[in-house]
């Protein structure tokens, strides 16, 4: 499996339901095999309006190839989220980048 996590992960909140995430690619020699893409794991930590309390459901988006950015659609307005990014080869996933926290504005 890959040896290192993607670095310099950044999140840009575009509106109350959409964010863009980008990262630095990992060095190809650390992929240890064929680079298949990157996976972004993201989940809602809590609603900032204090209304809803639900179990945490992790969502996963896969971006094929050597893309270094992706869009996260379908976010809930006025909520706090966390995400991390992992590189994927034919054998599996590498380590996760450090979690990034971001907040969506009110709708």
C-alpha cells in the first residue's frame, strides 16, 4: 500500500452546500505501485444550529488518477465538518492526511 499521506490539504467553502478540497500529490515513488487516485473521507461533526443530533456517517469520494482537487457536494448548511485525503494504489489506501475542519455557512 502507499507509504505517505497527501500534504497541504486545503478546503475552500463555496456556499452552504458545496466545498472544494485540494491537496499536494504524493511523490510517485511513495505510491509503491500504480496510482489509482485519491479518496476524500468527510463527515459532519455537528450542526451549528444545535437542532439535529445523528450518528456520524462518513462519506467517501474517489477522484481517479493524479487529480489534486475535488468538489464536495450535498453538504448541510450551518454545520461543522472534518475531512482527510488518502492516496490509493492497486493494493489499497495509504495513510490519511491530518483531519481538516471546516464549517458551512447558513443557507
